[in-house]
């Protein structure tokens, strides 16, 4: 709001001039206070929601612990592969099935790109990222898959990248030196995001030694549940398989776990997603006297 400029008249007494100045000061102070306090909060935007990616992405890109966990996963995979090779009867060829994104290649630069922008993940942006072929190898991934290739193991890259990204994905993997990154071993999404039909195609004539991924549905479709409690219960029921047949890599930035928090509704607004994330927290409840 605007105020008329109050100026003391040269015809007013000194006391009345001072009183007028005091009133002017009070009014201007009140006006400044109102200007500093907005009448309503701006809408929670995608840019605001993207700020939640900062810690997860910073951890993935800078933490030695993240690299160590990746090395650990591929070290375990090599130990398990050696054990399976030692007892293999040779009746069927052995295979290793790996996911691509955040399993053998690192796309954290895409998440970093979203921070500070009022832009969400969408097919167009993701496709531009894939076409740029800038994903890097996950720590330990190239060494492990090269070793598996040297042992005569078939490698299948089962990814939910769209089929029209085949050339870009193949080029990216080949440029990084990944073995068997060809059209026969790259299995991208076609008519369904469910990976089970593609896993079944490999199982038809292979013995799968290991599955590797950053998402539990890289192992079994049952994990596609939109209920976080059900997913946790399934993980507990399958606990004997982790580190033996299923090798999981960490991904705190995105995944089916996030969709489960939303009840499977990825169409929620940024504000609704933020609310759902916070509702999923189990905070400390202090006891005793503060």
C-alpha cells in the first residue's frame, strides 16, 4: 500500500511538526513490516522438490562410502561367480543379468542437472540425457563384467530404457569398454516395464548365476508392489538370496521405493509428493523432561 508523503508545514508549531513526524515514522514502519511479511506462501514448486535431491546426489558423486559400496557389490559378485563356476556342470551356459542405470553406469549428473531447475524427470529430458551418452561406469562394474566375459559367461543388460534408446545406450556402454554390449545382449523395454519376460527369455537357455541391480524389481517382479510395508516384508522373506543370487547396489536418488511412498501415483503435485515423503518418516519421540 502507498502512503501520502507527510511533510511538516512551515506554518505549524514545533510540537505539532514533531508529532506529525512521529506519526509518519510509525506508519512507514508498519508499511515496511507488511512488505516484509507476505500475505501467503508461494506454491511449492518442482524446483523446491528438486532441492531434496541435493544430499542424495552429493553423496553419490562425492562420498568415498558410495564408491566403496559399489566396489563391495562387484567384489561379492566376483566371489559368487567363482564359486558357481567351480561347481558348474556345464549343461547350460552361464549368464549374469545386470541392470544398466545406477548398476553398471552412473547417471547422477542427470539428477544434479535437475537441482535448481523447475523441471521434473520426464521422457523428453531423460531421452536427451541418454542421447548425450555421458553416463560413466560405476566403480568396479567394468572390471567385474570384463572378468565374467573372460570366463565365458554371457552378460545380459536388462534395462527399462526405452527401445528407441538402444543405439545411444549401446554406444555409451561400448565407449566405456563394457563387454558384450551388442544388440543380442542389450534387452531394453518394449511393451512392458516388467522385466520378468526378458529374464525368462534368458532363463530359457541359460543358467543365471547372478542378478545385479539398484532396484528390487531387477530381481523379481513381486517387488513392484506400491506398498512400502509389503516391499519390506518381501525383502525379509528373500534375505537369504541377497549377496548370493541377488546383488543390490545403493541408489538414494530415485527408484520404486519412492513410488511406493506415493502409493504408486507419480502424478502427485510437488507439494503432495513432499507431504507423502515427510509422512513416511518415523521421527524420534523424546521421553522425559526436555
